[in-house]
C-alpha cells in the first residue's frame, strides 16, 4: 500500500505547502518546545513520513534508549493504521523497519562529526544510506546549527533537530528560528498542542499559520484534515538508482537524465541485445532471464494484441520483468489505449506494475500529460521521484513532449542543475 494512506494526519502536511517535507537536501530544520510538549513524537512523525514512502531515515536520540524510541514508532503506527486491514498494517511495519535505523547516544556528546562517522559506518556495514536524519534531545546551550548544516550540505542530508527550550529561559523563538532553514514551535494550548510555522526553506513562512495537534501523537485532528498531503520529499540523487533497459528512445533519455544528476544506473540486457545506453549494464544469464519468463499467450491476452513469437521478444519481456521488479516507482513514456493498457511492448511493464501494486506513472505522448493508475482507472497528475529505487522505460519513438516530460520530472524531483 502507499504511505500516503497512512500519514494523512501527519503534521508534515503543514510543512509541505511551500516545500516538499519542509527541507531540501543540505538544509537543517528545528523543532522548538519546552520539555514534555511533544518534540520526540513530532520527530517520529517526520521520520515515519519519510520511511513509509521508501526514503531511508536515521533517528538519533540523545535522551532515550532504542527500546523507548521504538515504542514511540510502534504506538504511532498503531494509531495511524487503526483503520486499515491487518495485511496493510503488516506491510507498513515492514516498510518502516526496512527504511529506519535508530541510534541512541545516551550519556555522551553527539555532534556533527559524530553524525558523519555514523552515516559512514551505516553505509559500510549495513549498506544503509539515509537521506533524512532526526536528532532528538538537543539542548539550546549545545546548539551548533552551522556545524550541522555543514554536514547536511556535505552529505546531501535533510536534518531535523528538536531543541529543548528551558521554561525559565529568555529566548526569542523567532530569532532562534532564523538560524535554521525551516523551523516550527510547539506550544501547549488547552487540550491540544499548537504547531506554529516560523520558517520554511530558508525563508520566513509566508503564512505563519497554526495547526492543532493531538498532544499524545502529534497528529492532526481528523476534523482538520481537508486537503490530501502534498508530494513527499525526493531522495538525494546520490542515494538513487535508475533501473532500465538502455534501449533507444525513452530508456536512453532516462539514463542521460540520471547521469546528469549523478544517479546510479542499472541497465538490464542479454547476450546479443543492442543497447543505446550501456552505463551500468547488467547482462542477464539464462537462469536470470527464466525468473522473468512469461507466457506470450498471456501477454497477448492481457494487452489485447499479438506479436511475433520470437525468442528476442521473449527475452525483452523477461528483461522488463527485472526492471519493474527492482523498482518501487515506475515511470513510462508511451500512449494509453482506450482499454486502459499502454501501447506496444512497453505495456507489459505497466501491467506488471499494476499487478504488483507498484506506483506507476505514464506520460501519454498523445495527450501531453502524466497519468497514474489508481487501481481502476488513470488519473492525471504531476509526479516526482519519491523513492531511491525507480524505473524509467517507454517507447522507442520519443517525441519532444516526452523528452521534456522526462527532463521536467528530474528537475521537479531534484531541482535545477
């Protein structure tokens, strides 16, 4: 299931109006509140928003052990998933565990250099490369925003920090917020906690609105949920992998765009197959191809069309199976037919994505627009790359609109070059 269904009431929806997730790569966000107001729960909500959408996140706690931090996640996930089926709840738990690492640093200092070492260790030992960091428990007296920002810029991270404000301290919250790229303040008010947005994306918030949150879960009250949560933050390009086939047309252009952003490529192929793009070429052997074997009769029936039953065609379809199976989000350029299928051999990639409940987007060159499959029909929209593992494929006959659509997709997701 898609993470959006579980985080509709996340307080991150308040920060997504002006910039996806409130932070860009290389930026630092601050959450200010007195002790006991809900900073830890708020950071857990930020981390869950990332993790449930497939973005790796590291949670660093300076005040609690791993067991207690994990209990925060368990309690909040139980709350947000109360209305979903048990199977979907279990899938969400797996997604959360896959994309989250908890590190407790009790009784000892933890600064920007410690974070850099920890991120390097996780990459070397666990092959875990977070794109977002939450650091919980920083005291205002130990605050080093410039140091944290330097590490965020160096490693391409988004870092959210909770900052404990002393009850008897004389602190100008607005001045403190100005030291961060994005900043919010949590303030108790009657039977709720009020979230006040101070700064977003390096600029003062254009509308310092107040959002009422549940004091226990830091979730938006159900009656206050009106608009769906906006697009989540994209991973840093260095954490991403494009899965494709390297063929002429759409696949080659997806590869070229990935190269411009420094994104790793895996282009599946087989012996005797001609590719326009061979960066990251992965030649599938007979055993690997067989894993993606499909019946051409079934394909023809599913897509309501027929092809010559050649061995090359079978291998191409087997290769597409590998492309789609390795990716969480699928982007395709082609033409949507009146029956809902996509024209040509590319259509098999789309049908696989539907069958496996993948997040699939098709740019229809005939209608110059992106469409996503909602389970029963195609809905028009404007996608961004939400996850580190995505696929790019489509027609060999790419026109100017399709070429621009691919370029704009990358720019929306990762920013201009």
